[in-house]
């Protein structure tokens, strides 16, 4: 079944929230890999739709962006601050040397 654009945007938002719930914090490339490149058949979202959905969630205040090292990292607005700091630091330790 082919999804309409509003349905794809809704699915993209749902997948973004799901991934950020699991990972706590992620950069745009990680989200794209999880949602556009991977995922169950019929639930992959094209990057341009994913970006639109992410921007809408950010406008609505559901997703927050932080920019350590001038790279945007995204998390849910209600993420646990201690868990967020811990996960971000762990990922930055890997990301920075790259």
C-alpha cells in the first residue's frame, strides 16, 4: 500500500520519536541510517520527508537540538537530563575522533 505524503510524515514523526526514545540522543546521520536506510519493510522514510518531520517536531517543541562541536544532536524535550548527558558524552567520545 502506497502511503500519502501526510501518512509518510506521520510515520516519520512516529519513527523519530521511537528512535529518540530508544537512543535518547542522536545526530541527523544516525537518525537517517535508522529510519531511511534501515528499518522494517514499508516503514523506511525518504530523507527529505524525515527532515521535514524532524523540523516540524522541533517547531512543535517535541524534539530539541543541541550543538556540541557545531554538530546538531537531537533528543526529546522530556528526555531525562542525567541520561541525556551520559548518552551524549558517550557518543561524543566516539564521534570526535572521527
